[in-house]
C-alpha cells in the first residue's frame, strides 16, 4: 500500500483506449478535482520520464520525484513533466495541462505542486498505456483536513504501518495527522506507565514528524492532559494526583473504577503535566498542540468537590483549562482541546482567549454540530469539527453511520467558517476492530473535505481499489464495504457501538435480554448472519495482491467474531440459556497474527484478555 516507485513503460500506441480508460479518467479521481475537462487526445506513458522544474523554490521536490521513478531533464524543452510557478489565490491550488507531448503542472507554492503530483500519480494508477489529455484546476473546500488515530487503546502501530498510512493520507490530500496518546510515549522517568505498551520513542516521533513534513502533512502533538488519565492513576506512584484516588462510579455512561481517571484541577497537576510537555513537545515541529481535556468523568466527586460546589463545575474546568493553555504557550505552541465540557454551557465560549482552539466532536448523524458550531463561531474562535470513522467498539465498522456523520460535520464546517475537520478513529475498550475497517470512512472524509459537492459514497469501491491496491479490480474492497453495512442490515443503531460488539461486551449484561427484546428480533439477527455468510463466500479466493490478502483475512476475522456474537443474541431472544461464548483457539490465533501484521506487541495481551474473559475457563 502507499505510493510505490513507478516503473514507466512505453507500451506502444495500442488501441485508442483500454477498457480501463473508456470513461473520462478525470472523473474517476478521488478526491474529484474542482474543474476538469478531457479531450480525445492521449499522452503516451513513456519508459523514461524526464522532469524539469522552472521555479527554484520548488527544487526541494526533486528528491521526491526521483524516488517515484522520474529523472531530471537537462532542459525544459525535452522534459515530459514541466513544473512551473503560477500565482494562485490558495497555497494548495494547482493546475495540470496534459498535452499529447508533455504534462505541465503549475502552482504557486510547493504544497500546491505536491498536491498536483498526487493527482498525476493517481492518474497513472487508473489508466494503463496512456493518459487522457485535458486540463485540471483544483483546490480544497476546507483548509484543515486532519486525521487522528488512537494509538493508546492497546494498538500501537508499527513504523511501517504508520508510514503506509501517511503515504495514503498524502495521496488523498490530508494535511494533518494526530496520534492520540495517553501513555504510549516512552517518558524517561515513567517506565511503569508504558512498560508493556510498546510505546513510541522520541526518535520515532521525530522520524514520523519528518516523514509527514516531506509529504506536506502537519504532525500535531496530541497528549491528553486532564481526563482519560487512568493509565497513570491506576499506579500507586501517581494516585496522589487523582481527583478520586480510590475510584468512583457513575451511571451515564456506566463506569465503575477502583482508581481515578481525572487529575486534580490544581497546581500540582499543572506542574506534573508541564514536566511531560517538556519531554514530549520538542519532538514535534508543529506550532499546534491538542491537549485533550475531554470527559473528566469524576470532576467534582473528590478533591474538587467543595470547589465545584462554590464555583460550579464549568468554572473549575475553565480555570484549569486556562492553566493548561498558559503551559502550552510557554512551550511556544497554540492550544487545541476537545470542546465537550465547554459546550455543556455554550455561553462559556465567550470566556476563552482567541489563542484557544476548540474541537467539536460527535460521532452520530444526529449530532448537534449546527448549534455547537454556531455558538463557537459567534465568539470568533478558530475551531474545527471532529466526526468519526465509526470503526471502534465494532468488528465490522458502522459505515453508513460514519458517512452521514462525516457529511454533516463537513457541511457545518463550511457553513460556520470552521478551519476544517479532524476525522477521528478511536480504539475504545480493547481496539478489537479490524484495521481495514477504517479505510472507507477515511477515504470518504478526505475526499469530502477537499471537494464536498462532488464526493459520492458510491465511488468508494473504485477509490479503495485505486488507493489501496494500485488500481486492481480483483480485491476484497466490495466485501469490506458490505461488512460495514452489518448494523444497517440488522437495524441496529447504538451510539458509538455495533450491536455485535455490544452483545459480547455490554457493561451491564443483566440488562442485555431486555435491551434485545425491545429492539431486535431473531429474524433480524439471522439476516445478519446470512449477510456475513454471503460476504465470506465472496472472498474465499486467494488474492494476488498481498495487501488484498491481508484485508481479506481481517474481514474474515470481523465476520467470525460477529457471527459468534449474533448467535449469542439469537439464543437470548429465544429465551434459551446461551452457551458459553467460546472463541475457538483458531480465532484467537488469527486475532493475534493479524494484530502483529499492523501493530506492535504491546497492548495485544490486554486486548486478547478482554476476548478470553468472555469465557476464561473454556477456551478450546
């Protein structure tokens, strides 16, 4: 996966167009360009592809072009790819003129040249012997098109997996990446926190940062700094920092912990967080920093109880947030933070300084993005909206839900003047989802944020084949899309959760039967199994492309886990005592093997234990 080195081959004149080229190839691009027009002429792809750059400020892209199989031309006349400067009104804007004898790429900035090159590379993948001649003019709808990957909930990707992901992000014009971190960074004085998680080192973060910069992607540091601190506060060495060191409980969402998840909102916590910033932030070249600050579940239940009674929870939170902001700015960064607590009382947006940048998150098609975006926009703050891939707490993904959620976020980002979006892919509760399920919503979100009007979900099949499998058509892409429709087939709509995952991991198992009886029938769950069986039958073959074969195995794992879950649900609805949930040893071995194809070993044991605990004494 990713952009391979191109081996250009002159294949002769051949027929006017191959079957692969019959339709307008510009209309097959994903993201779709803003403007394009094709002619009947063709540019034959040569075995040797010389380029010439007329603008000295673009010369830093020479090594990139050389790595793709191009070579330098001695003069502009003999160049088949001519790159020149043209002043445009947006730094990412570019134009491409494909003539029978050469390609001319024009842009005002290096980033515009790079975006144009990605479009040219994609044309190579969707055509064969020749490129159609014509013109493209392109620029983004949203300036900020970000993607955030959870690398703290058990699954820490390998460097190779991240590099492949970054190449894909570049290919679809994503310009920001965040890696969500709670504890998976190797803080030198805190080994007990990350000892079993295979964390990122400083050197690795710096390499990722450089790799992103070379592809015009900004790696924005992300470190949760208040809530979601359980990975630290579960250890005795850090309990003194907790709001509730002995744990807490709450009903909505249902949580019971014997340790805290939120820091005290005091100076000691600020001093501690600042020590982490001092080690973490120098590894990033970005001037931005996402400090998290979401979901401080037990704030006001422990150390800050009297303070919250006196000031109100929102004011205690805002005071601590301002302390965090000052720390961030002392390190030369601008603070981003999740806006959920702030939006509990939208009037509080007026109390924030202009240097604070809220991120409005919500993962359902019904999320009140319009009201929330309007409230923050009226205060003049820079902000963005964060939809989700819908892939977490699931074995299949919730693709229709995710696409509608992404569409809603992008339309409201445009309407209310947000910088853009940060598409999130979380890993809650064990990160059990197959890696492949993040790709359809990722590609859709990237294309939709670049060209909202022209992006259609029906083009995802072609886009997956183009970007993941170098244009091959014999792939499991259609099966991946069908897998993502499982919750729609069984008519399930649980926020942030697929029914199959919920059937195995419901936080209150004693209420599972009444939940199922109220919302589902045996017929629906049986339809789900039939849907999964039909997908399984379609991808029984062996695929030529190694990445396609890996995708197939990930899809099959999602199917196996989903069928086991649906069978449990059917037994419950029939008022039968469901059999012990047996995860066959073959499924567990497959889970482990596929995990290690994409991710590091740290966190695997924890994730697998959650599966084994479904029936700890009867694994076969």
